[in-house]
C-alpha cells in the first residue's frame, strides 16, 4: 500500500508569496487548522516543500 501524507496548516499564508498561496490552495488547505490527506507523490512533496514553514507533515499508512 502506498504511503500517504497528512498535511496540517499551522500558519497563515497572509503576506506570503503568490506561489506559496497557490501551493496551499492546490493541496486543499484554506485556513489554519485545516487537515488534508494526500498520496505521497513527487508532485505533492514539491508542494509541501514550497510551504514547509507553514505546514506540519506526517506519514500515515
């Protein structure tokens, strides 16, 4: 079974760059405290790396 990532938004995107706001939106995060579960793919890892300072990431099975 493929690994999955649980991504939680911890900080606001206000004042951030447009690409960071776009990355949060693409992940499905809209506000602080939102949690999404995504498949662990290279594209998702790239989005998470872009906003690593705004989110917390956990691997789940």
